[in-house]
């Protein structure tokens, strides 16, 4: 067989293999956090979250909801260029995507705990 004859067989097998692997990984809920944005967001989500007094007041007055903050911490854009290092903590600014693009959350990420300091609605 020549290369031109083998190539379609190879590509067909490769396509079937990719479909099977993607199907299995979707069932397991596997995430691929290779970018810095995804790694920071996953690190923040896995730690204990403490809300500041400003956030607690906004939650009490029903301006925002904890599900909104969770959505931003899951799918937001981390501003990696303007992070601030304070002692063992790092302060990040996370902006929302799509319908939450007018919300910006400031988060202080420490070793074992995350302080959600403030939220701005622009």
C-alpha cells in the first residue's frame, strides 16, 4: 500500500479514537487547566471562600447572589498583569464573561483560604 492509500485508514481510526476518548472524558468530568487563567480560577474554587463585609451587605440587600459570584469564579477572566503580591497572598481582579461582563470581583488568594473582598458593577 502506498502512503496515499494508508492515510485515509489512519485518519479514520484516529477520528474514531478521538471520539471515544472525548466521550469517556466528558463522562468523567475531566478538566484541562493548562492556561494560567484556568489554573488560578480552579485554585480559587478549591479553597475555602470567605466573603468580606461589603459582599455580605450586597448579598443581604439582594443586589447580587452567591451563584453570580460562583459563575464569575468558574468562567471569569483573571487579570494576570495587575496581580498584587502581599505577604503570602496574591490579589487578583476577575471580570465576568458574557452577561456578567459588567461585574468585576477582587479576590485575595492565600495559602489555604480565599477572601472575596469586593465586587464592582460597572
